[in-house]
C-alpha cells in the first residue's frame, strides 16, 4: 500500500519542495518537480521571485495540512490544475473543475488563427462568433477579451461546465452568451460569421491508454470523440443546415493524425474556398481552418 506524504514540522520551504518532488516521482507522476513547485506556490500564495526568495524560510505550520493534502491528491493522479482550481490560458486565469477539460497551450494557436482570419475578413466589423463545446469558456472568453467588438456566444452539453464558463466570463469581464445543448442545436435558425470548436476527439478505444491524470479525472464527455474520434466534426457538418447560413470562418482543434480527414470533411461540405492546417509547436497538425474568402466585409 502506498504511503501518504507527510511534511515534518520545522521543514523549510526548500525541504518541502524536495520531499514533495521525491514523493511524486515515487508515485509515477510525470514532471514531479514542476507539479511540486505548482502546489507549493499555490499553498504559500507566492510566485515568481517572491517564491524563490522564500525557499530558505520555515514552512508555515498552519499550511502543512493543506500542502500534504494537495501532494497526496497529486500522488493519486489528480491534475494539479484541479487541485489548485485554476489554469492560465492566453494570459488570463480560468477556474477549472472536474466538470471541464483543462485548457491546453496548443489551443491558444487556434484562438490566434481565428483572430488573424477574423481581423482580415471583418477589419472594422463585429462578426458573430459561436464556440461549440466551450468547457471552461477558454476560447470564447479569450476571443471576447481580445476582440471586445466581436459578438461571442458559446454552448456546451454540460450544465456544470456552463456554470464554470459563466464564472470565468464574469471574472475576466467578458460579455459572452452561454447556451446549453448539443453542438450547434442551441443556435438553430441564427446566423453566425465564425464557428470555432475544440470538441471531443479521442477515439473511444484509446481513452483507456491515456495518462492517468486525463483518463481518470477529466470529463469523458470532453474526451470521447466516438469510434474514430471524428464523430463531433461529422455531426457539426450535418448540423450546419440548422443555421441560417454556413459561417464564413470555421476553426477546429483535433487530435494527432486527424487533420487530413477533418480537412476533407470541410472540403466535402463545400462552403469554404480555402482550407488551412495549423501545426502546434511540436509539429503536430493540430487545427483545421476553413475560410470563405469572398465574404462581404462588415
């Protein structure tokens, strides 16, 4: 039976970091030092230079319980972001709970692609945007914060996720409209200029092989993309008929090896005359962008 982490009274902050790192490594946690640092910074309420300057100081006795609980939760595989309760995305802070997928850095590239093409298509206008499967609201809130003139709405099938997203919008001063429902259904009959989505794209059979932190703690509804991971994209392509017109700009995040298939789905739909594939910093084809370049400027 795995031992629990304990921090002796009188330990320094540096000793707390070393002991937590060693414990997490023994538990098989990936990046044990980084996780120990995140948890220690959170419990101490310090960051940056203040955190490093406090290393020789005694660990506060009144925070030992909070730190040991956090390290033990991490040792059992819980993501540090859920323990801390937040994750940074595009320079903004987002609350995260087990009801939502933890925002990933690669999704920032999707946001940048949408802003780049949106600025080109509507240089002085106010395009209407929908973010499908918003989760924590990271995409929708970031777009609204970075482009205040844009009219941004978002949907999710999970009421719990929408509650988290609404809190994040309020905390970041972003006026985003949220709706509950399956993919495009909540927006039936309306017209939008931009559709962006980071839907579930993990093939159902691959979920059991994911990292423990993901498969055991992040919401399965935000991971499971059907037998081949492409079900949400196919459904959204068929649901385009629900909208008053196909959006002129579409951007999807997807999994490794899926870019060509998703790009072909967009080509077959026939609404976009330019299809782009955007690779992430690891060189993985991560996003597919569809652009109707002859859109009337707003």
